[in-house]
DNA sequence: CACGATACGGAACAGTGTTCCGTTTGCCAA
DNA sequence: TTGGCAAACGGAACACTGTTCCGTATCGTG
């Protein structure tokens, strides 16, 4: 396996220098465009920023979603890895869960339009959706399980639901009259009520 | 003044017959298109359904949002009017609030793409957003106030936040793995915790 | 240094919402 | 009944998306 990999890796060891350079430039340009115009920044704008043609973007990133994933991959990975770490810190699982959700919310609210894109039913963003889910659902599930086992939250909620709900609540953060983080806290607080809903 | 008004009203009492007919046809066609393709149904599709040109749509409804508002106005009004009614029914304000939210969720989840459009930062849907807010925020505020006064929910939550949060949670209902109604229940349950979040 | 594979640029395509204006049509006065 | 004109219509055209395609330029190697 290692032989085959290194062999094929030797045969096509590295892309042409200009290609590698362009890919890096493109990632920077996209990141900058996402900050100033949101993840919906027009492809042509990103190409112009990077000083390349639009064809070059599509050669490196088959679809917009792939570009978005590439730009945010590091941060998503960091978030995913933070889950087990928080859980291992020794505190109550519910606290770890709340902290992790907070991390996730921080990530989403600082990326203008990302939450919207994530929930978009546009087939274009399917890849994006899938990547986030693949990477984060298991982590979230682990935290939920721990908290449920400890009896701290109701046991009948899925990681998918929580992630999606939290992601949805982050849509439109940026509006000063809308505090996404607070509503997420409310939702997570609701999780902590094992019995019937309602007061008293 | 009254003379001028009634005079001008008399002078142009009703639009031309074909115009009135087309407006009605258009509303029907749009409603049908929204059901089968969501509120994002292409303008050309709606025009084709109604058997008119796209120009005719824009003459009657300056923007897509106006068309959407016109189609759903009746249901939004009904929802708005249900608020005071539920509150007057004599039960606990919190129960009335929960029932009203349920009504709102019912409305949103049955309109494919409406929740998405409502939270879209697209300037096109500004009118839509504004209409829903104008009409429903006061109703929601009344219910929240009543429940807060009764000590049934925390008093520090605004109607705008709740409506927006609930609206956001309704995005993507339709996915079988995502139960929007349940998450809304969780959120509303979180509302019922006047003290600090978290278990015990 | 020359040649072939690789990568590039941007025109072209398909699909949006919206605008614009030549043509048709309904209505009212004569 | 009919003439005329304001109102309304249809749909081509525009501006803006994402995406594809291919002639051209460039890189790296023998």
C-alpha cells in the first residue's frame, strides 16, 4: 500500500509550479472575498482578485462548494478535534457540549453567509453540507451521548438535529437585533429538560 | 379633501377588466407554482402557468416579494388574528404562546422555501421580511408579555428574536431527518427556564 | 533547446430576476 | 356604433449569476 502510494506519488510527484502557485493564490483570494462579500462572492470576483481566469478556479475546485470547503477545512477540523478534548477535560459532559456548541457558533457567525449556504437546498452546496455533516456529526453525537448517559439531557435528540438546528439559528447573525448565540443557548437549555416542556 | 378623494376614486374606480382578471389568474398560478416548486419558482414559469407575459407579472407585483406576500397574505392575517384569540381562551399564557408558535410553524413548514426566503439577506425579499415582521411581531410580543408577566417564561426575550429563531428553525423542514417542530419545542421549552441554563 | 503534456484565459452557454417599449385591447365619449 | 386614447400586454433584451470548453501559452524534461 505504502509502496503503491509512494510509487504513484513519485510518478506524478507534484503539479506544475504555476498550478501550485495558483491554487494557493486562489485560496487566499477566496478567503478574502468571503470575508468582504460572504461565501456567495461571485466566482468572477474571486478570479479577478487572484488575477486568474475563471477556468482556473474550476480546474482546481470542481464546484464552488469545493472551494468553500478548502478555505474552511482547517477551522472545521479544529472544531471537530476540540470535541473529544473538551470532553476529556473532566468537567460535566453537558458543559463540554455547551462549550463545543459555542465553538461551532463562533465559527459560523463569523463567516458571513456560511450558515445560509449550509442549509441551502441548492444542489451546488451539497458537497459543503456533506463535508460538515461527515466531520461534525460524529463529534456531536459523542458529546450528546456522554451528556445523555450522565442524565444531563434528554436522550432522544440526534446529533444531526442539533447541528442543523444550531446552524439554522446562526443564519442572519450579523443583524444587530438578532442574537444567534442567545437563541442557541435557549435551545441547548431546552435540551436539558428531560421532562415535559413548559413551566412549573 | 373627501371630495377630491371620492372624486378621484370615482374617476378611476376600477382597473380595466382584463387587468383585474389577470391579477387573479396570476395569484392562482403563483400559488400553484409555489406548491410544486417552492416560493423560488421562476418568474417565467409562473407567467407561463397564467398564460401571460412576464411583463404582466411585474406590472401587478413590482417585485417577487410582493407576489409572495399577496399569495400568503390571508394566511398571515389569520395567524396574526389567532394570537389574541388564543390568549383570550383563558388558559395559561404560556400555553397560548406555544399554540400560537405551533400555528406559525405549521404555516412555514408547509410552504416550501418560504422560511428560507424570509431569512434571506437578498434585498429582493426585504418587502416579504418586513411584512411578516410588521404583522406578527406585535402579536408575538403580546403573547410573550403575558407569559412573562405570569412568570412562566424569562422576561428578557424579544418577539423579534423568537420569531426569527423559529423561522430559522423551520428552514429545511421537509428533510425527513430533520424535525423542525421538535426543535422549536425545545427552543420554547428553553424559554420556560427563568434561571441559569444547564441541568441541576 | 525543442517538444509534449499541463495549465491557463476568457468567450460562450444556460439560467436567474428585471426593464423596456412596440403592439394590442378595453372603455368611454361623441 | 364607432373613433380614439389611455391602460395593459407580451416578450425581447439586459444584467448578473455559475459552469463548460477549447485555442493558446507555459512549464519541465529529454
